[in-house]
C-alpha cells in the first residue's frame, strides 16, 4: 500500500514539469476563455460585467456573419475530410503496391507537408494570380484564366486545393504505416480463396487498417474545423466575408472588430463544443468498426 | 537515501524551470519601480513607440534628451525604449495597460485610438504643455478630445488620391476639381487606352479608404454633426449614400482582377504607369519609388460631387505620443514630450523621419507630393480625418469588396455600416 503511494508520488514528480506547463499555458487560458465568454470584457478596460448567456444567444440568433462562417467551415470540413482521406488512402495504396521507387514517391508526396502552411498559401497565391493566367495565354487554355482567389465561386476550390496539397502527405504516411501492418498471410489466404484485388482490399485491407482510419478522420476533422492559415494567406476571408472561416470570424471579433473579447470567447466556446461533439461521435463510430488481426 | 536524492533532483528541476520564467519578471520589475521621483538623481523612463523602422533616429534623439536633462536639471535619465512592429504594438500595449504595467510614454493612433483610450482613462491631459502653442492649427483637432489636447502628433499626412503627373501632362489633363471634370478625365484616359484607376482590393483596408474620404468631405460640405449623431445612434449611413457616385466611377474604370491585387502589387503597377490614378495615401510613396525611382506623382483631393468647394484634402494624424496618467516620472516624461517638438532640435528629427511638419518652425525641405498636399492645407482646402471607429472601417473594407464582387448592394453595405457603428456604441458605452 505504502509502496504504491510512493510510486504514484514518483510518477507525479516525473510528469510535474509537463503538467505545470500544460496548466499554465493550456488549462488556465482555456478556463479563462470560458470565464470571459460570460462577460462583456473588451480586452482593454479594467472592469467588465457578467452578462450570463447573452453572448451565446447573440452569436446564434443575431450574428449572420458568424452563422455564415460556420456554414462555410462545415462545407469545408465535409469536403476536406472526404477528399483528404480518399486521396491519402489512394496514394498510400498506390505506393504500397509498387516494388520500386517506394521511398522516392513517399518523399515526393510528403514534401509539401514540410512547408509551413502560410508559406504554401503565399506560394499558391503566386500560382493562381500569375502562373495560371500566363499558362492560359501561352497554351490557349482560356478556362485557366479565372480570378481564382478573387471570385467567391472559385476561391472555395482554391482553398481546398491548397489545403489538400499541404495536408495529404501526412495522412498518407499514417495510411502507409497501417497498410504495412496488414499480415501477408491474410492476403494470401484471400488469394487462394479466389478473391479479386478489389475484394481483397474491401474485405481484408480495409478492416485491418481501421485504426489508421480512426486517427486520420480525427486529425482531418479537427484540422479542418480549426483551419486558419490557408484562408488567411490565400484570400484573407475575402472578398468581403465570402470565404471567412469560423476561426477567422473569432479573430476578427476579438482583435479588429471593437475588441469584443467576451463575445469572441463565447464564439470560441461554441466552436469547442461543436468540435468536441462531432469528434466524439466520429471516434465512437470508427472505433466500433475496428478489428484485431 | 537514494530516494531522497531523486526527490531532491526532481524538485530542483522544477525550481529551475520556474526560475526560467522568474528571471524575466525580475527584469521588467526593475523598470516599473524606477528609482524615486524626478527630484532624485536617477530616473528610469519607459517608452513604447511602434515605429521600429526609426530606431536609430529615436535612439539618437533620446541621447540628446538625456544629455539635456543632465545639463539643465541634473537628472540621470535611463530610457528603456521598446519598439514593437506596428502590427502587434497595439495588442502588446493593451495587455500592458490591462495588467497595470503602463509605459511612461507610449504611442497610439491619433484618429482610431484616442477616443477609446481617453474614455478608459489612459491619457494624461497635455493642454497646458508648452509644445501645444507651437503646434500648427491644422494639426490640433486630430489630437483634441473634449477640448483637451491629449496627445503629441508625430506622424501626420494629407492625402486623397495619387496621380501620375507624366500621364496627366502628356495628355494635357488638369487635376479635376469636380465629379464631372473627373468623368471627363476618365473618358480621355480611356480613349488613350490608359486605365484611369489602379484597383487593388485584395486587402480590405484599401477599398476602406473611400469611407474617410467621403465622410470627411461630406461633413465639411454641411453634414457637420454626422459623427456625433452616429455615436448617439441617431444617424445613418443612408445620409452618405452619394459616396457611391465616386466609388462606382472608380470601380467601373479600373485595372482588371482587382480582388487579387494587394497593396504592393498596386504600388508596383501604379509606379510603372499601368494606371493614371490610385485612391491611396503617401504612405505608399517609398514602395512606389522602389518599384520605379523615376516616377513623378502628386497628391490631389478626391471630388465627391459637382461643387469644387467640396473637393478637399484629408488631413489625418496617425502615430502620436501620449503620457500615462499613472507614470511615476511624469515630469521627466512631459519634458521629453516638449523636447520632441523642440523649436531648435526637432526639425532635424522630423526631416530624418520624413514626417510632415507639425509645428511652425518645421521648415525643412519635403517631398514634392507632400508640398502639393501642403498647398491645399495652407489654402484651408482640407478637413480633419473623421473619427470613424476601427470596426466600422473594417466593415466598410469588407463591404466594398463584396460590393465590387456583386455580393452586396449599396443598401446592404450601408446597413452593415450602421450595424457596425451601433455595435461599437454598445461595446464602448461606459
């Protein structure tokens, strides 16, 4: 008994530094944010009033910009989760099926992930505004000469393209690791039973990599909800607020729009709750489908 | 024994970790406590000025001030000068103020920030300081609130739109004084296949410039109490609807792909003669000259209607110095402020900063476009940059982007502006 408490005490000593940092830089600010969400603090004044749930009610009922940005973010999340995972899985299967140059392809597709998101956004701005129009001029492919980031009809796709370019590599690596963990014996058994490649993939590979799918869905879902840099670098949320995502709406509210810290905190709490609920549901569903070899 | 060791080591590690944070705190604390009042021997003055590109100039000027204080009052002044980039300055400053760690002297934006800082009680009344008498009358309104002068204006600028003098001369064009004349100029330019206006709307603050230009001109054209009424929720931007006359003219006669061009792209295009005019201020002069050192351009007031008396230049102040009311070394801080506009020494400083003159004895040679604008100011053809809340300016930038991409109508934009100002009033009511 005594030995056990001592052991826990030692364990505590080991995690203490990390726990301290976590508390100071994560836990306290999070609780602080929740606290400010029920005040009308403007980030400058020394005093503030408690307003209860007024901020939350205003965000949901009287703030079309917030709801629009929420809607835009949801669209982005759906498109990104589907495309990012489909593409990453496709690439992983393609690379895994090759006998030569595996390392080369892995590196090539992973490389964009090493570039910081904001820099790739600026790189792509150059591609969209300068390279594509010139290409259109030289090759007569006039459909390329569009206002890719200035026209709200196209800018959504531009944002998706850049995000995919940047993020697919990371998911691909996770899927590759999952694919390598599929036991060869199961595949051989399936071949002997007469399964075609598609059936093999559907009934052997896919069930065996569901843990990778769980992780990738979680990461893409989470990342897509919190997207900021790509949109900031490409369109800045513009023109107007046509491509404003929810994090950007919060940033604007807190730092440029009247400095309504309290109100912005309330919006952050709403985002937090949405992400929490959706990822919990997602993890529960994908976990249920996981199998052991 | 061994176990005590382990406990000791981990405890030590934790302490070291904390010490890392503590050391920093220690440093800043020595600053706040200072060393007694101005009557003592040594005084530490904390300054916070968001103009990092002028660090050398300020360092030199502060050294002169320190020498002067030693000679005249036998006070050893130690200055801690902090110059964050202007993007973050305002946020850093607000954090300081909120945590009761105000610098003795700090810089704020005269038009945008004075009202909220004044109401929060962060500005010392400077009305009785000697430098006030030296200020040019045209500059004073920008730093006045409730009939008190609360800031020292450093950076002032007069602006409207920029025009390419070579293109204007080649086509024998005169600077238009009314909206109809502007339409004729636009027509001539179009006939000669020159884009009349540079449009760079990717960054929302550039289309935003239309608002201060129009509101300021319309206020001096007769709608005198617009700002006051808006602050009391009694006005509406529908009164300003005619601002779309000039906005539509500019939007319809500009360079293509406006929503993809940022400020620097616009400056480069304008510098290379891609367009004859650009609704923009002289703060882009350096960038323009970098893109084309030979360009000859001027500043002119933007016409809003057909009355030439309503075609006025915008006179604004941005970076201004203020003194914290909680400063422990207020006397020295005020001495420094007066020295900033010293009759003898400040001319050289302002010239090296390339700022416009703000006191009567500033007689140094300025840029040609500054001289252009000063002509309008001297003829009293200028108005004070209207005090529009930052939130409304942000809103109009986004609104005009949406208007340009046809997602919002004129009425939508005006409605959004009314709402933004009402929200501002709600938040800032004390």
